[in-house]
């Protein structure tokens, strides 16, 4: 049956009380996440949702007829891929959900999600609050792209990716970062080398390692601290409600 056993790393599933987890677990299936894999395509019905255990999924958007994709948001073990299903089990994805850092997830049929939400009120609360933080991320990203310099935006993006992937060694390329930040590769290269010269990161082939997180936070714009503070307040409210 491939039903996950043992403890979960996904923050929604890991916070469920025993009786709710017993109700939800039979609807879950293990799913491997391969780098570059499209979990949900844009403007197609959402058949399954994914609770990330390890790895990083990016939501990518592109204009019609345009081959280049721009990142609209990222999801790791703090959330769920396929959040439009919270509104309706017959929802579509506006963006494509693409695996950027390989890992593992717990998969659930979209039709089963609403049944579980009805039967498990804490599960429903956790889903809604996770979606609240994700919407704040999208909003803050739009504000950041309009107001802050590329080095600041780059540092913020790396910190968000690190927090969601839960690892300092990120298997990302400079080409991908250029696409997600919607800037030319040469400008991203210069910004990354600036962080490397400051001793904050180290660049390798197809990877980037964060060496000095506090220093990187200092190099980032206020958007990182603001979203992190908002997520902390939402988490505190969630904990108080449990």
C-alpha cells in the first residue's frame, strides 16, 4: 500500500494529534521527488496534493508562448503543494509545481483532502495557516522584487530556499537563480561572487553552499526577517489553538 509509517518531517503532518494522524495516514502514499519533476502542471486539474518531507518545490509561471519561467513561490516541509484544493476539490493550479531539490513527500488524493479536513479540525486549521504564510510569501516576493537591489534579493531568496529545503548545501545552478529572480545570468553571477568573496557562500558545480547564515541574513533585505516573523506569529497562534 506504500502508506508512510513512523514520524513525519512535514510540519503540517508532524503537528497532528494522534487520533487525527490515525485518520489521515491511511490516505497518504509515499512519493519520491526527482529534480526537475513537474508535480502539477499549470491550468490542469489537481489530482493529488503533496506534503513535502525532504526537498524543495518551486511554483513557476510563464507568459503564453514564453519559454522562460519565473518563480512565484517555494514550498518545503513547512507546507503543502496544491493549496488551491483547500478552496475546492476540483481546483486548478495557476502555476506549475516543479521539484528544484530532490527528496520525498507524502501524497494524498485531492478528493480525500476535503474528507480529512471535515473529520480532522486541527488538520484543517494547520492547512489554512500554512496557506496563510504561503500567500504572505508571494506578496512579499512581489514587493521585494520592486523595491530591493539584486544582492539583497539574492540573499533573501537563498535564505528562504535554505529554510524550506532544511539544508545549507543547495543543488541549484546560477542559470536557475537567474530565471527565478528574472535577471540576466551575468548579473546573478556577479551578485553570487560578491557573496562568495564576503565568505557567505561557496559556489560549486551545480550547487551553492551557505557558509555564514547570520552574515547572509545581514546581507538580505528586510523581507526575509519580515516573513520569518510573520510565520513565527502564525505558528504561535497555531500552537495556542491546539
